[in-house]
C-alpha cells in the first residue's frame, strides 16, 4: 500500500516535504498525495533547476516537474503564502491538498557536524523548522535517498520512501501466469463439467466460485489424477470458464527448431510463443531457465519455416554489470554486438542441433539465420513502427515503465512482442523489483485475450548454474 493511501485515513491533513529525487523519479508525484499538503523547500527547486539540462530520463523528469509546478503556481488568484490548490483533471477543483513553497530563510538549528552549504542538510533544517512550527500536524520528509532518510531519523524527523510507483509491495505476489488446480477446485467446479474436442484440442467448461479469480490465457494444471491436465484459460464469463488443452512440446514430434520443452513451464512458454493469437508474451525466470533459447527457437521457426513474420528484431538496455568500457566503434549493429552474447550463445546451441548437411551445411544455415536477425539499440526506437516482426526485448527488468511503454507501442500490424527478464538481476539505478517496467507490464497486461505470461521456475542450464543460483 502506498504512502498516501496509508495517510488517507487520518482526519488531520499531513504536510509532506518533497526531496528533489522524488520529483525527478516521478514528476506526477505532485498529484499523488490525495488530500494532504505538500511543501517544497528552496533547495529542492534549486536542485531541480540544476538537473534540467540533458537528454537523460532524469533531466526529462526534472523539466516535466518544472512544467507541473508552473501550472500550479500560475493559477489565477493563487496565494503562495496560503498554499496553492493542487488541481488535476482527475481530482477536480475542490479535491486534493495545497502546495506550499519556501518563501523565507529558515534555520532549523542542525548539529554543527552537518555542513549548512549542502542542499540535503538545508532541506532537513526546513523539515525541523516546520515540525516545531506545526507540532499538531504530521510533517513528513519524502525522499528516495536512503542516506537522507537515515539522517532524518537520526535527527528525530519523520520520513518515508516514495512508493507510489511500485506495482507490488511483495514481489512474491507478482502474477506467475500458472495456477495449480487442487482437489478443492474439482470438488466445487467438477460437478457440471462439460468436455468436447475441436481442431485437435480438448475443451473443458467449468462453473464455480473460483472462476472470477482466473485470468484469460492463464495456464492451469493438475497432475494428480490418472490423466494429467495442462490447459489454458481460453474464455471466461462470470462464474463460467473454458479450458483448452495444450500442444505437448515435450514430445519429440513437436520439436521447435530442433528443441523440445524440458519441463512444464517451458511447455507453457512454447504454447504462448507459437500461438499466433497472442501478440504479447512476457517470460520471467532466473538464469538458465531457457527464456532466450525458447524465444529464438520459436522465432526462427515462424520466420524461416512458417513465414509468419519477416524477421527477428532483438534489443536490450545497455547497462553494464561492471565499469563501462567506453565508446564502441562501428555501426549500430556492431556497437550492440558486445551486448548480444546471449543471442550468439543460443544460436550456437540451435545450430548444433541440426545434424544434416555436415560442417558446410551448418555454416550456411548459420549465415541464413543470422541474416534474418537484426539487433537494434533502444536509443533509436522513438518514432519507429515495426510491421510483421518478431520483436524481442531482452533484459527487460532494466527498463522503466515509461521505456517499456515506448518500446511496446512500436508494434505495428502483425508484430509479436516478447519481453524476457529476471527481476532479481536489476542493474539500473533507482529501479527496484517492484517498480521495474517488467513487473509493470506483467501486472497491467494480465487478463488481456492477446497477452500471456509465464514465470519459468526450473533451471535447465547445468547442475553448477542451478546450484549457484540457489546458494549464492
């Protein structure tokens, strides 16, 4: 639950003092505090001004925050001393709190060990002054800076993190796309069970109180009976749902570019990847669960064999694990090549599975395959439209929700978008598992008839990789 929702129950309007990093993280935070009041110290405005230049996301957010502030301050009949009403299209003219700006020099008597020239300490002195000035009212500093919050608590000041951008507080609650049907489900839903066959699939119609909890394109399974069920929620209306059994990609006859699914979750993932009715797929999982391998194999099958898509486009965020190695020479594709080691590794595996043709045949196949895969940089995605493409966004956990929206909206007619990632391996500063763009799209796209998600649980890389992922 976000901070402003917790505060909402109080009858006394609280006063939230905003640190600069909150506005640069989410410019719309000005409108996220419901009926409570906001206070902006002069230090926050100064820092906002000094960070507005540049093309980075932080600079863009600083400029947007300044625009929002300008709209609030330039309202007719506004009195800064009495507080400016924070109005948006959503909250209307009367709802929402008021915005106060620092209009006088404030000295909050901080310890001598805290240098007065530092902006963080000036903001802390403002919070201490306001706390003394309005003791009956809750004065709370809101900051994304952990050290700032530690210093505030050491000085006896109330402080909170800004959590409104988080999709979930607990990442264990993130939608997995998979549901096990237990005995209790069949007791309540199996009485009026209908089944029929059509186009090689078996369909089941179930009725009961748990149906509203199911999502469209969610996988359901039950291996306790004589005949195991692996199915997809195809239709849902009120307390009635229709399950469609899956194609078994673990069987040798259903190979995808020479590979088979090795476990239940990989079979679910291949059913989504090979389904032309699903336009958007998200695959989560730790290292070695087969996300990239399955995606490239399914892509090659549908590009080269079935001619469903014209080519594969791969992109990813260029965030290094260690120190950056400076500028890279060459074209856009050559610059991206060092970031695409995962693609080359998986092509080696897929190419090795083709035994026919010998060494020359494999070399020719590799050249053909490589010619149908394009590597693009995120920096040049704005304004583009991809038609009839297999678009793969790798390492998607490093994207912000805004970047994710920019990428997914590049999809034109006939394009399928696949997002791959592991939210436990975020390398982008200021992004957490709860606020990552990958968590954002998994939560927002669930339940749409043309989107699907699977969390891959079991590693298939090697016993060493599996043990390291578990123990380290």
